[in-house]
C-alpha cells in the first residue's frame, strides 16, 4: 500500500490508501479506471466508478452528485485503480452487493 495526498482545487483534502489491482507493475497514470469509496457526513458510504478521479471528487465536493449533495462534506476512504474497464466495473458492482459491503467494512475502510 502506498499513501498519496489527493489534491482537489489545489487544497489537500484527504490522505488516501491506493490499492493497485493489476497483475504487473504500472505507474499511477497508466491506470485510468477508478473505484472509490467516500464516507459521507451522516456516516453512510458511497461507492463509485470514474475515469477522472479529480473531476469526480470536485463534483462531489461542489454538491453536483445527487446521492452525496446533502451529505457533505465527504471523505475519500478508499481508492482502487484498474487498467481494465470491465474489472473496475465488476469490482464496483461487487462492492455494492451484500457480500461486497461486508468485505468493504472489514477490509477496505
């Protein structure tokens, strides 16, 4: 695991844990598909998928995402990066399932 500081609008907002799920070593910039988990101000979690993490975090922060707009501020608590779009999509779907929520709570956050 590697720690990175996420920058949104040039302000550091959170330290995130970066989990790279790939069979071989790639750089951060080579992994365009992200699955992320946000912790909302009411304690609920939001799981999402994006190809542009910076813009998506800005949208959440500005209240432009319907699920999180009334639950601000949000905190990025997990980030998984993928080189394969289908694997990222499948992982997001899994994390939203009953067993995926249990996995998230036990292993990711």
